[in-house]
C-alpha cells in the first residue's frame, strides 16, 4: 500500500496539469494518470476551428502564461502545444494509457484501481473534465434515420459536408461555431435547431471582452446584471426574431448560474442575417429520411450533427461513494471535500462565465494549499 506520491491526479487535461504544477510548487510529489496516450486528449479531439472563448492573458495556468504568439483568442492546436509545454516546464510526472476504473477508500488512503494494478495515495484529485462523454439524445425514431447522424465530438472540419444539407442540433458555443464553419466550408445548406433561444453576446464590446465584463459584474445579483447584459444584447446583437430566434426566456447571468453559458458570437449573427444559416425548431424525432421538428415541420438533411453536450460520467469512478448530486456533479468542489470522502478533490466541474481555465487555476492553487496544510 506504500506510495511515493502525495497525491494521484486523474486526468492530464488543463485541470489535472494545473493541480500537479501547484502541488510541486508546494513541495509535494504528485502523479498524473490518464487513459489517453498524451496530455490534453480532449483538446486534441476537438474540431479544428475551435478557439478559446476566453482571452489568452486570462487563460494561462499557474506558473506559465500562454505565449503571446498565439494571439488574443488561442486556437485549438496552440492550446495543445501549450499543455505539452506546460507539462515539460513543470517537470510533471505523467503516466499515460492508464485508465482508472474505480476509486475506493481503504485503511485511510485512496485506492485507484487500474488494469495494471492499484495505485495508492493519501489524497486523490479527480480532473477528468466537464465535457467527458458525448451525450446523444434518444430521439424517437433515431435508429430509423437513413442520413448521417453524429455527435459534435466527431466533427473535425467542414470538408466531409461540402455540397450537403446539414442540420446542427443545439445552440451552445460548439453548435454555433460548427454551423458557421459548415456555412463557410461549402455545405449546400445549414440549419440550426433551437430548443431554448440562446443568449448571444459579442466576444468584445468597445474592446472589452465578454469575459472581462463577466468578471466585473459576477459579484452582483442577476436582477442587476441581467438588465445591463440585456441592454448590451439589444445594442450589439439586435432583434433576431426575423431570423428565427425568439428572445431568450431568461437573462444571460441567470442562465449562466445554471451552467448555461451564453454564445460568444463566432460569426453566427452575420450568418443568420445573410441566410447562410437558418434557425429552425427543436428536433422532436426521426422518421426514415426525415427529421421531425417541434413545430411539425419536416426536414430531409443529408447529415445531422448533434451539438447536444456532454455528461461528466463520474458515476463509474465514485458513484458508490454517494458524493455526487442528481446531475452527476460532485457535491464538493475545489478545495472543499465531502465529509464522506476526505482528501478526495474535484476540479474543473463548473462552467463559469468568468472562464473555465481561469477558475481552474484559482482552484488548483486552493487545492494545493489545502493539501499542504494537511501534511
């Protein structure tokens, strides 16, 4: 049961690497394990067009800024390069191709079961990612659809869809960006299915990023902030009802507190106004060649790309410990631990408007200080 490590961290993405770096800065020895063969597996798999929706200067992890050469809005490939550099810079101990199957508390330590045998540590950090497992709704008749149906996790670029009619389902940031990518990449037509009208903000207003606005206003209640955000939307975005998007039912910050981050416009507004992307009703089901929409309309797309989100998939690891809520999220997060799971930390399972990478850095430092104090 002896271990040479003060903590085992599950996940070699930004959150896991940040905790490992801050633990080393506190004089502790962490081990990072990941089922993938390299750091940043999720970022390697994302679509090519993806950029950070947060500013470079506010997105660096503890101990190493993102280089200026990557610009204000860092592209996907540069994020991967940065994570590789980050692991080398901090001389992190990494063990790849090591899936953790279950975590148990035994004799005052944490046992992490892997195919190669258990790992033991007095502390464990779970950092497997907010967007872990693609979620594809079980729409009625889905299996009967004769076109191509794929989750956005499998989308890389527009080239396979040139000359084809494509329906994108979902109006989060991924759905919006994929729809624009398809329209610019030669798809014959692009529709985007809308269940709840999204809040859309420009990435910048008068040179100030939406992230900085979020940081400036985050301490105020939604009753104060949402009218301000609504004014920004009316002035910068305008009335989208002529283009098929009704007004959002709730304000930007009220929805953000529920984990629904607004779209930081990647060009969707212009694409809607130019009719290169068409907003349609939500998907109700499938029937052979057709997609049935909530308003009764029927489409016959060649391909459907479901930008329908992800689940955390923590149940397999820790579901038996009774430390997850009804949505599968940890009941304790950051430097707080659940009474039933001492020295078991979770990081990266929030989706804040202030920027996920920024909050990861803050939480990593807090977790490391908490573990150092327990030494």
